[in-house]
C-alpha cells in the first residue's frame, strides 16, 4: 500500500552521517583576545623604537671600544682578572646590541619579516647574552666585595685560571637557561595577517614556569647579591681616611645599583603580569593579558639600555685619565687596575697595612714563604678600598 511505498522511497535516501562533537583546535598558544598582540600599543612600540635606537647608538660603539682597548691596546701580561670580566661583559652586551636591527624592524613595520628559525634564533641569542651579562655583573660585585672585606682571601683566590673556569660555567649556565626562549617562540598571525614573533605556551603552567624562572634567576637573585655586596663595600668605606675616593666610589656604586634596577624592573614587572594572567581567570585574566601585551615591547627595549650603560660608567669612573690618556684611557684605566700604572708610596703602603691589619696575617706569612723577594711590603701591595680596580671598574 501507500505506507509500504513511502517506506521504500525513504530507504533509498542517503543516510545522514553520524554527528560527532566538533574537534577542539590544537592550541599553540594560550588564549588571548584576538585583537590584542605585542604590537597593539602604539605608545609601547614607539617607546621601544626610541630605546633601541639609543641603546644601539650609545652601546655598540662603546662596547666595541672597550673590546678594542683591551684586546689591542693592552699587553697580554697586563690583562688582569678585572680585564677578563670587563671583556666578557662588553662582548655579551655588544652581542645583544648587534641584534637590535631585528627588533627595530619588528616594531616599526609591526610584522616579523624573517623565518621561524630566525625568530627563535634571535630571541635565543638575546636571552643567552642577557643572562651572561647579568651573571658577570653579579660576579664583579662579589669580586669587589671580597677585595674590600677579605683582601687576603681575594688575593689568594683571584687567579686568571679560576676566573676563566668561572666565566665558562656562567656562559654554560646562560646557554642552558635560555633554552625556553628558543622552545616557546612561535610565529603567529594577527587579525590583519601580519606575522608576530612571540612566546607561546601550550598550558598556563608552562608560561608560569618560564617567566617565573626568568625573573627569579635573572633579576631577584642577582639583584639581591649586587645590593648585598655593594652595601658591604659602603659600610667598609664609611669612616675611612680616603674620603674623596670613598665618596666617588659611593656615587659609582649607587649609579650601578640604580641603573640595574631602573632598567630591569619594568621588564620583570611585565613578566609578573604575564604570570598573573595565566593564574587568574575570567575578566581579571583578560585585563592582565592586555596589560602585559601592552607593556612588553617598551619594557624589553628599555632592558637593552642596560647593555649600553656600562661604557658610560667606565668613563665616569676613569675621571682625569680621559684628559691625560685620550683614546687609550680604557687601557690605562685597567692597567692601573692591575697595578701596572698606579704605584704606591710608602705612606700608602702603611695605610694599607693599617687597613687590613688583623685580617689575614697568617695568609700573608704563608704567601711570603713562597714569594721570596715579594716578602717585603707584601701587605702593602694590596689595594685599599676606594683606590683600586674593584671600586673603579664599573660593571
């Protein structure tokens, strides 16, 4: 009948495919508002461009001049431990500043013109040298602190071979700690179709780990060590008889600490905001996400200035050597730091003896047995705080 005919006709119709829940798209980065990127804030981008240009114009010639002065204007025998530290610091800072054209183009045209490999490589190299620079500044602070508080111990352990090993370990640590910068960098497309090179984490936990580790290892610990060392130096300098040099050293120490804090605090505040945005939820997470994205470009570019400030501080510390030595003042400055230029009078040696009396006589006597002719005035050869390389040579 009609019902059977209708059933046979319906049986010939194509059966609908079974319905499955839509597959979730693979997440390559944490969810953020679609219209917000690292380059959304024009103020942050313009500020970043200005900071990067200043860093490159000041820092590149300055750091290259320091490297040239140490490698070509100083005799190998005159290169002290201080020279090794300053040379490595200038090389790390110079390497960071050589990468500034990539970031200037990125901020100017609001797109990444290069491949994913270049995106990962540039940020990885930048991070390696960032860690190395900060670690070397921290090591220089410890070196100065030991020279002031434990001069005999400092003289006993302050050997080039040991310093080379420590520097190699610091560079190795920097290479390892920068790995997350390579792993998590990706190229994303913004709503306008431009390519953005930015960090992408598959889970909030990875983002929290990455930026917490970076802030703790690259700022909290080094800054605590630097402040502790320089506080010790200032306490030891207080009440000494070399007031002029002590006052000058105090200003230099204050400049080092303030520059380090001022140039790095904004960058790590942005890191904290990014961590908080991954811990929070709802409207709070969205607001924090907007905040760190808006501030990242300017804060990162400001941190680049830390790589250009060190040569300026060397000029400040060198003082009258610029007038007397001209372009060779850096070489003269560090030769003086190694004891080759600044000769001491008997009165200075007596002052040194008074300064370190009771702080290492046994070590001095042990060293004297193997030093022979260096026995006479061995204590006086130590450099007093405020007059030697440990205070003059700025990071």
